[in-house]
């Protein structure tokens, strides 16, 4: 087991995000509210040494996380809502996990996104 030098942030969708996804998808792609609410994606941030830094990190990285969540459902940014911190907080509950352990026997693979 290896300790990874990252902090994990897990985004749990809230009702406004779920409503937006369900209301934005094409009728033939309609999903249940439960299927939209179920996934909680994780994002790795630099290590947070002081719990007081969580707010600073959230302010620094929320837009990238927000856009990744939106793009997972709707790829056209013109269809996305306002992406400010107030909307992000209304749409997601973020939990921080300072200790991240890697239990897999193989090496981590990191790929850059375009």
C-alpha cells in the first residue's frame, strides 16, 4: 500500500445539478434522477496540509471540476449554466479526503487531457 501525495475531492451531485441534467438530455436519452445522482466523481488536488486551506483549494479548482461534471453529460458549453462558485456549491457537495492510499499493485498512469 502506498500513500499518494494528493488530496481527493469527491463531488456529490445535489438536486439542481440532477434537475439540469435530466432537463437537458434529449428525450430518447432520458435517465432517472437516481442514475444521475448515483455517480460521485473524485478529483485529485495537491496535498492539503492545513484543513483551513480547503476553501482556498476549492476556489482555485472549482471551475475545472464544475466543467468536467457538466461535460460528462452535455458536451456543448453553450448549453451550460453559469459556472460561478455560488452555483457550484448549490449543485455539488464536496468532501475532502486528505489521505489517499493506492492499493493497486501496478503503477499509476497519468494521462494529460488535451
